[in-house]
C-alpha cells in the first residue's frame, strides 16, 4: 500500500505544499477550489490515512452543496475500504458526540460553519470527539499535494449504513446533564434563532422538552440563509434582539451555521459578548464545582481570571483555537472551558464546543438564579475589548514579532508569549498575534474603559506598521 510518508514541517512552509486546513478543517468556495475532484481527493487522502479500515461517521449542514459533497466523501471512503455511517443533517457538536458514543474511528461534518453562502467545508473529528492534531492534517495535505493514495481493491470495499438515531442520542445526553425539573417548573419564555442553520433540527425540540415557552425565528433549515448571515454577532441578531423585548422573553439564543457556538441576548434585548457569557457560565460552574479547573484561550478577557479567582478555581490558559482548549480540558480534567467567540465546553457531556448544550445550561442558570440575565451581567467587573487586524506578509512575520517582543518587554509589566505577544499593563492588556493561515496580524486590546482599549489597540497597530515599514525600507527584495 502506498501510504504517504509524513514529511518535515518545513516542507509545508514551501509554496509547493499549500496548507489546506485552516483553524477548523478545510473551507473553500464551491465550484472554485471546492470541486468534485478536490472532495474526492480529500476522501482518498483520509482513506489512505486510515489505512483503509475503521468506521467514519459523516454528517452535514443544509448548505446547497453539502449533500453532494457528503456523498462524494462517502463513496470515496467506501472504495478505499473504510466503513461509513451516514448520520444525516445535524450540528457539528451532535456529530462529535456520536463519534464517542458509537466508538467510531472518526467523523466528518460537511459544513462551512458561519462562512458566507458560497463557501463549504469539511471538519474532521478524531475518536475522542476532538479535532485531529496538526500532524494528521499534514499527512493528508501531503497526500493530496502528491496525489498519492492507497489504491483500494474490489474485495475490500467498505459498507454503508444510515443511522437515524444520532439526534436522539445527543438530545438525551444534553437533557441528562441539565436540571430539567427546575426549568419545567419555571417555564421560561425563550426566543431561539438558529439562523436557518443546523440547530433548527435539534434546538426547537430540545428547548421544548426542557419545558421552555418557545418562540422561534429563522428555524427553517435553508442553505441560502434567508433570515440572517450565519455569524451570530450583535449586528446580525437585530431581529432576535427586538423579538426578545417584544414578546417579553427571559433570554434570546442564537447559533452559528453548524451550531458549535452560541450567542445570548438578555431580557432587555442587549447582546452579550462571548467573554461576558463565558464569565456568567464559569461563575455558576465554579459555584457547583468549587476548586475546579477552567480552561480558556489567550484571547479571553481578564474578566475570566477575575471570575475564576473569585470562585477559588484554577485557570488554565492555552493558545487560541478549539483543539488546544479541548486537549487541555482532557489533560486537566477541567469542569468547564470557553472561548471568546461563543464556543463553550461541558466535559461531562463532551469535550467539544457545543452551542445547544450551552443554551440549556444558560437557561438552567437563569432559572436557578431567579434574576434577570442583565442583572447577572451587571454584577461582573467591567472591561472593554477592541480588536482589529493589519496586513502582515509571511516573510516578515517572525522578524516583526521579534521586534514587537523587544519593545513590549521594555514597556509592559508582564509579557506572555504563549501565542503571539500578550503584554499586560496596569490598566489593560495588548495582544499582537499573527494569523497562521492569512497574511494578517490580529491585534486585541482590553482596558478598564473603552478609550483605554482603543488606545492600546492603536498602539499595537502602530508598532506592527512601523516594523513592516522599516523592513520594507531596508529590503531591496519585495516580500
Ligand atoms: Mg461553527
């Protein structure tokens, strides 16, 4: 069998071996990079990586090309000798839950998460229900780059079966880990906005079984996303914010396209930034599990540190991205994990970002507290976050970062170099973090006031720009 050899990392940095995997699987524009041939190559690379054995679960979202792509992936894997279980349309966390529940070898979700309509993608999940490590992605990228696949033979074709019970399994686990009687007794009024995405097949049912008085918006699955753009940010959720107030609901809940993330609206129609929702959830978690470990990534607010310290918990900070957070949760047997983008982890249910699970835990918390969500938020310390990005080409990346490091080391109280450069000042912090996949540098800043956050962010932008200009001026070779 011609299995692709794992190459050295440096070879992937060369222009001849383009990186296909982003922070969460492969995402491309359908009909441009995402062609039938490319999808079959991805299936072939995976079949080769799995040595033509095991069982792969395939789920999909409602994008216009998702069924076609999942059929190509299934057919290719079968011809490479891998068994396939077709899970149908469901959220990414629902598929991830089923991988562990069924003891499968791996799972694929055909989805482009919150990306615009023309995109589609493939998310890869390993047997523990967390994403594949970078080395596995590299092995597949290398196989695709060289078109080197295990051949597959007529007498070793895999078997295909459909599994209609995936959503039942998942919803049962969420309800099992939620205090259903307390919510049923209170019957909170809840507005849910799946944004025409995959939570439309899990969450209306989940929240009704939980005992909520449910009002839905955009709850028809539709790959054209007619209701709103798929990213659940403040601007896109204007209709949900209005509806919550109009119907007098206790809370509004929205998900991104593949429902691994969640956004909350308080009873006044105000959008909760991801950090603030994380702090509310983490505080409750530590009340129930005193001394527990909470995992978050380097981009999170100081608010999380404050809440974990006040709850006598242990805070673990990782590089950004769901894989580092999930791995650390497993290593430290953490009680909760979260990212500022609205991805929250409930390890007793599964170690993956889970939007629907996060929604029931927030409702449970609200009912138990007997206070409006806006009041729970008002009891937290207040910080302000500003973020932006500036162009930074790859050849300049390391030199710019080294210079930024030198400058921040001089002026900051403390410097954390876990993922980019995070500098702490008496009244805020600044994070300068080049993207691993795009020619940009992300700048995050937080302060005790909105002005201070903006000031720190502008300082970060200026530093990166100055260093880029200096390199451009001193170099005869254009980057
Ligand atoms: Mg997503």
